[in-house]
C-alpha cells in the first residue's frame, strides 16, 4: 500500500510526531509513505507527467528520513491554507483525484483543522480512502475533545502570561494578553484559568466595558502589588461594536483594523486611567517543540491511522473522546460547531472560568 500524507492550515507542535509515527507504523507493514508538501497547494502544483513537479511537491518518507523529527515543532512537510474547491481557477477536485491516482496513492491521511478536514471529507465522498487527523491550537474541530497542538498552545500561553507579570507589576499597570482564538475561546479560557489571571474574555461572550473595566480597576486596586492581568481571545467582541469578523479571516499582516486587545487597552486607559501592558502572543503560541501531551497524542494518532487502514476502515476522523482514542465518520466535523460551554465553564458576568462540576469530567474539563 502507498499512503499519502499532508498537513494543512496553521502549523502546530505535534504534527511531526504524528508524521513520524505514521511512517514507522507503515514501514513495519512494508508500506510506502509519500508526503505532499505545502498541504493541498502542493497537490495542486503537481503535474503527474512532469517528474520535476512531482519531486518539488512531494517526498517519500522513510524510517531514516523521519528520525528525530518528533522533537521538532511545526511540520517538515510545510503547510498552506488552500482548499482546492475555492482557488481562483475554480474547483480543482478533479485535478486532486487525478494526481492521487497517477501518483499511485492508495489512501490519504490528512492532518489539519476545520478547512483541511472539510476538503478531506469531500474527497472521501468521491470515493478516496481517507483518514483525517484533527489539529488546531484552538481545539475547535467538532467531533473530538482534543486536537493536536492545543496542549502546547495552552502551555506556551501560561508561561508567557506569568513571565509578563514581572513587567506589569513593576510598572503597576493592567496587563492585557491577546491569544489566538477566532471563534472558540477554549485556549484563552484554560490559559487564563491555569495562569490564574484576574479576568478572561472569550470569543463566545461579548465584553461589556461598563462591567469589565470596573472589575479590572478593582482587581488592580485590591492587589498589594498594584497590578491586574486580563486575557482576551482575538475573536472576542466588545458590546456595542460591530460583530463583523471579516478582518480576522485575513492573515494578521493584512488586517487593517487593530485587534480587540488594542481596543480594550485603549478603553482601559481612557476610562479608568490606568497604564496598560499589551501583548499579542500570536504565533509564539504554536512555535517550538511540542509538549508531552502533544507528542503523545501525535504519536498515538499516527499509529491509529495506520491500524485503521490495515483493517480497511477509511472515511474516518480520529478523535479523543472522554480520554479515549477513537474515530468517527470523516464528515462528523460538518455537523456542528465546537465552542466553549459558557453555561458550564464560564461566568460571563465575572469574566472568569467557573468549574461547577469536576467529578466524571475528562482531563480538559469539557
């Protein structure tokens, strides 16, 4: 069997452990693995009749070739956010199918977030044997409790928030840390809780400045060190502002509007007179090597993908559900939206995580 593998969407720590695990598991069965570079973009750039284009956009993965990559962040295959159905040339699904067939690919394993896995489900509907592996530091793929990259993103965020306290305290200001999370506030919720910040604003609950700002002022005034800390999701909204999130769909370097962290910082200074230390953590949340959880999940998902292919089970998305490795139909992510359970895990009046129930809950409390 010849397995194709690619990574799409934003990079996260844990992808390389998954690539290594899949390659080793396939090699043990005498199977071949070909990695497509730059996600679906690389597949689109291949002309199967042109060996040079095949060599430029794909690579055969071997046991020796993946040695040590589990310790590396990012993805050795590189990535893109391309969906072959929405490129300027129109729907290129037929081209993708032709490339896979003529390159001798018997099954695809795709590692990605919502966009990448939606096209994977589309391919499965065309009859391509597909196994999808969810990864996103926002942990927002519907159908699984956990996505590769989430734990490292939370760990990086907690480290940065606590490190920033030294400067915020030294200047007796209010620290505002903006974290990635366009539609889901899970990363901000957990990072804020674990770093024990004063207030956390998530994407699912608009911030009422008439409530939030007095709370931050009180936090600062009652802290013997005379500072306060606030975490906010990049997708959070401020009550009274437009909820148009079209700017967030653009790469950060192309956005014209300032982020919500900046807007909150300006309001803090204007309305309560406090100085602000503002930090957009952004890509640092997913930079560097994976933590223990993401190495473990990446290695497990890679092995599970091969085990399913060995059993002839395809059109599946790998999952972690209630702490157990499992799999669901590949189109499961199309059937819902994964967001923070505000009623169970968050107090929108206090802008804080709340843990109303613990017994029987999975490790990450959702």
